[in-house]
C-alpha cells in the first residue's frame, strides 16, 4: 500500500484503528467501485491532503535529459500494455506523432479491473 494513501486515510478519518479508518473510507468513497478503493487507490473526489510528487533533478551539460525522455517513453508504453493509470506520458508521445483521435483510440485497450469510462449496464 502506498504511503500517500495511508497518509490521506489517516488525515481524513477519525477512527483510531487502521481497519476502521479504511472501513470508513470504503463506506464514504468506495460504493459501486472495485475493491481496490481505498486499499490500492483513491477516487478523484477524495479530499487529498498528501500527494506523490516526482522530482527529477536535471544537471547542466549532462545526458540526464535524454535518458529521462527515454525512460518516460518506455514507462508510458509499459503502462499502456498493462492497463495502468497515468497514461498522460503516452498521450503526449502520441500527440507528437500527429495521430488522429480515432487512430489513438484504436491503440488503447483497457485491462484494468474497473474503468470509470465504462457505461453502466442498464
């Protein structure tokens, strides 16, 4: 479990025990979602107090910028193939290729256990 998730749950729930804190969060924000909430991720409407921040120092006259760009490209492709969240990096790469929206949608497939974009079955 991510440290940022535990910090947010601890800051937003009044219970003393962890199991009760997570149960409160599940009741408030996890209805109708997968069992990943709140243990693995938190929904967009959650009152976040702590977030993960990526800090990458770039030193002048180094090759770090090229290596970082390559790392982001590989990371985006990795996330795409495994259906992981945060595909912004991949979208930025594909936008540089001047692909149409329809072509980009053909490249995506969803392997996640739940999807916010899926229509509800009526």
